[in-house]
């Protein structure tokens, strides 16, 4: 697992310039709490993380958010609900049969699946609005390690009094505000 300093050494070697204002910091409020704050572009926004807080050594199903430094990968969204969205990220429309595989025995673990019959996956087309906007992160990608946790997203949370299963969740309006300024060089630093 990368620590903070190693990640910056890697970025420096790849000639990627990180501006100080291009970091989305997620800070846990209390060691075992799901309450957190996001700091981005000199703004503090309330958010939630995993029900059981955050941890460096995440495991599938522990309901914790992985600490570390990651990047936003792609925006998945419901076109039937959201026609126009401002973002610098690559976009993909969520379809009715899309799901995200969380089956550690599957070849598709921690990947989006289209037209899948895999029973151990999380549907991305939901009746509530939690997954109307989903920002996937670089956590447990390249390489994907089994049992290290899947589907660590930034997404909508309808109940500020509930934590997630490991994702970072925001009110709809707050997530849209963050999304408008994220790009593929933004660092997501989860403390």
C-alpha cells in the first residue's frame, strides 16, 4: 500500500504537477465514526464514510473506508434523471443491467459489468437516488487485489445520519459542486 510520501514520489517521477488546491481531503471525525468532512477548494463540506470508520488495511465487507491517496476515475450517472452534468471526468451512462462485482471469486471482481448474470454484484440502477451520480476511484485498481474491497465510490447519501459500506457519501447538491471541479489529476486524500 502506498503511503502519502511514496504516492507523491511516484507522481513526481511521472511529471504530474499537483496543485495544492486540487486535493479533495476526507477527514474522519472520530476514530470509529462514519462522520467526516471534505475539504476542497477552501470549502468544508459534511460527508459520511464507512459505518465502521476508516482504516489503512481495508478488507472486503468490513464497512470501512480505505485511508490513503487515490484519484477519481470516471463518473457513472443516470441519464434518465440527469440530462446535463458539468464535469471534467470521463462519463458513462448507467444502464438497467449494469452492476459492480463484489464477488472475490469472480474474474470481474471490482469491475463494472454489463448484462451480467453474476449474482454477487451490486446493482447500479437503483430505485432510490443514491447511485444517480457515482464517481469511481482508483482504490484497489491496477492491480485489483482480491479481498481488499471493491466499489469505493463517491456518491449521494439521502440520510446524513447513516454511514456507508465503505464509500464516501454526500448530499446531492454538495456532490454536484465537488464534481464540477474534479478532474483526473485531483487527489482524493482519505485521512
